[in-house]
C-alpha cells in the first residue's frame, strides 16, 4: 500500500495532497514492514511485490501466490451483441487511482481515439464516481455508477482499457477481462504484477498518443483481437484460475509444514 501512496504523491497537483500522500507513504511503509517482519512467511500476489518486500524484509521467506479469477463466473458470453466501437473500464470509482486513470483517459486519450473513430464509446462502470468525472458524461461517455453485475458491460464492449497511472498490487480487472476473452489495452502500471506480454496477451502504452493508437488498432484489426484474446485466455486458465492458485498455495503450505517437522532421528529420540 505504501507504493500506492508514493505513486499518488507523484501524480497529484495539489501541494496539500502531495504532502498528505507522502506522509501516508512513510507511515504505511513503517507499519507494513514492522508487521510483516514478525511473520514466519509472506505470500505476495506478484513477483514485483515480492521484490519490493525483499528489499526491506530479506530474512522472511516470501512466496508468490497470485490473485486470481473465477473462470466459471467471468466467462465469455456469445449471447451479447458486441458494439465494435465500444470500450469498457470497471472498478470502484471512489478509489483515487481509478478516478485519476479515467480522467486521464477522457482528457488525453479518448479525444485522440475519436479523431479516427468518431462513434467510439466508453463505459465507465463502478460505484462512487466523482462529480468531476460525472460532469464529463455524454452520449459517448457512459458513467453507470454502481451496478449489480459488471459482466454485461464487458460482454457488449469490443475491448477493455486500463489507463491507470498509479496503484499497487495487481489489478483483478485485467484477469477478469482476459477470462471473458476481451482484448486489453493497458498502461504498464495497469497490468503490473500480471504475467502478460505486450503484443501477445495485451497491448501496453504509457503515453496518451501510443495508448490511443493501440485502441484504434485493436478496434480495426479483428485478427489481432483474436490473437490477444486467445493468448490472454490461455494465460488465465493456466495461471490465474482459482483452482490452479489453490493447488499452488497447498503445495507451499505442505512444504512449510514439512520444514517444521523434526527429522526422523530426532523423532525417535523424542519418542
């Protein structure tokens, strides 16, 4: 979490907010490191998180157990008609990184997309959108607020965008989109901690012009969309399905249990 506060401090313009986020970063860093240092083992949800903690807590064993997705729930749906010019973003919009990412998208990226695809549409799906965000609502910018089920909005969209500039950990929205066989355009922060590859399972770009070019390219290139969804779906099923993750976690627990058992000679002495 302290990484998230550090990134927020780097992006906000308000001097007061910068000070607040830096203060929270230092406090959160101290609390997280102190707490984690007292444990026997740490489970990190990504390799990048593991490496972050290893710098400050090198003596505590740390294993990567990734976040996952229920592929029986987040699944493709052939019954929904896809709008070829529609994109979607899902997430709790009261969360600062999500709000910042969508304001950045609407101000810097979406106008570039509309220059080439005037009918382009974006669904922004999630609870507690800010007033600043809601003021940008148009016929082509649909801000839903809370919905009971995000899947219909994903199913009817042609691709999934993740234009985040801050945050930490891993974004479950990425693996959910891949599980529903939707091609993803993301920033490097947006898909951080997930083993995706640019040009194979997602498209990545960190500047507005390149991000917009990737969106337009995906909307116009069906073959590329199919290639990305094929590899993205295979990645999710092989690595991020909860059953696969559960098996991996069980293996680590069994290994830790064996390490805590006395060896056979010691057991005989104890008996």
